[in-house]
C-alpha cells in the first residue's frame, strides 16, 4: 500500500512538540489498509516489546503470540536463552504451538513434525521416500531476541538496529528502579474493543484524569513535569503524587516500602514511559505496573496488565494481601478507562472524525504520534 496524498499530508502534521503538532488521523485507528501498512512498518521493522522476561522463567517455558499479523512462538531454550520462531510448521504451515506453558519439544499437531527448543527439526514421520529431504533444512525460522532491564524484545526484521540504540537512554533514566531485578507478581490478560494505540495513549496522558477517574486516582496526581527530551524509540514524562500513584485514594495507608535507591522526587511520584510500540510502563515509589498491548485488527486489542516489585518487597510477610490493594487500583482505573476508549473508537469510525490538537498534558502521546507518522511516511 502507498499512502494517499491526504493521509500523507495529515501524518505530516503530527511531527513536532505537543504544542505544535496534531493528533493522528482517525484512519490510523480504524482503516484496515492503514493497519496492514502499520504491520509492515511498525511491527515488522525494529523491535517489539513482548513483556517481562520472567514470563519465561525456566527452560521450556513458551508462549505463542501474534505480532502484527505474524504468528510467533517464544521459548526459553536449554541454555536459558530466550528464542523466538515463526509459529509456522515447515511442512504445511500449521501453527505449531498455542497458548503458553512448558514443553521439552515443540510438536505440530497436524502431522507431528517435532522441533527442539533450538528450532531444529527433530522428527518428521513418513518422509523416508521424499527425495532430497533433509531435516537440517527444515528447522523453524528464527527471529532475533533481546532482554534488557528485565524486558523481552523480538525483531521480525532481518537486520534490526542494535537493541541498545533502540532503547536509547531508557535504561539510564530508570536506573535507580533496578528494573532488571524486579519480579512479576501478577499478569492478567484481557481484550478491549478499541485500537491498540488508543489503549497505550490513555496510559500516557494526565488530561483525562479529572473527568474519567474522579474519586479513584485523580486527586493522587499533580500536574506532570515539563516533558523530557529522550534518545531512542520511547517517550516519558514524570510527575509528583499525593501519596503513592500505585494505590486508590482511599487505600494510601496500605503503601508498601519505598524503593531505597530512588531520589526524593522519584520516591514521591510516578514516571510514565512508552517503549514503542507495545509496552507502557509506570515506575512508582514501590514498584512498576505496565501494560503490553497488541493489535487484533484495527478495532480490537489484546492487553496484559503486569505488576512488578523488588524481590525483597515481594518476600515481605503479608505481601500477597497488601499487593491486592495495588491490583485493585489498577483494575479500577482500567475499568474506568475501557468504556471511554470504546466510546472513542466508535467516534473515530465516523466519516466526520478530524484531527485534533494536543494539550500540554499529553506529551508522550504527541511524541508517539510523531514517531508513528514517520514510520508510515517512510514508505512514501
């Protein structure tokens, strides 16, 4: 697909700071042709975050997923290395694995072609009369993976940019949280009837707080600091809080210990970051909460809420009971967001939907819009 002149012109208005740029055009959220172009330029180029590496804690742990329309299976091999493969059998292309779990081998259920955790074809029944057939030539197609700061990434590109260039200064700005040592204490999956970008956007702006979250979390948050200029494929903004951003206003007395390595401002605030395209994170005084968000066509997204704490916090007596108050805060907030996101998506389907302008409370959303527009405009 090539961009229409009108869409290219609209995307060109999305670059720049929040005060100068426009929102993404509605077609980027609802048009199947744009979604197909997005799959090529956003999900099959560069790196895609797939969550926390401890989802694959042991050798043989696997998870099947869809990344921009490409079925992928991710598994930790016998050496502890995270591997990613095209989830497509080399015989007649059935998906080899479904769901997630633990395995010692990966077996296609159609004709029982069996692969090792290293992707090699180990067994292919009834192929002895096939001329020139060699198992060594029929291993699963492998993609590049990387793990940084406890996060896992996959690239579907043959020669992606170095992962450390992609992440830029994300590790430096999050160094005092020691994200790589945090442990996942909850992962909850769900779907939403909206475009994946809209879900990620609502996590990254303060503008809606008094209107969508009155009485739950709005009064916890002060206005964010001025946006920071960062290097890499990500955006961030930080701000102070009244109490902790990880709890509802009524539950502030239940706060877990503050991470001891944080400076005073970090210990009294939250940093919201967006690792393009799929991971949005909030690093607070006690831990981190985040969402993975993946497209399921233009009108639906698959999400996972992930909560992480330092291991010493998770080991505290009574942690499980106190952590439930944090999970409730995240569940309440997203339950308030989802009806508005679905309402927004219905509005975006109108032929009269037009580009808008950003508030100073939406710097991360504006920065992403510029990055996304550049990706689509790269095809000409």
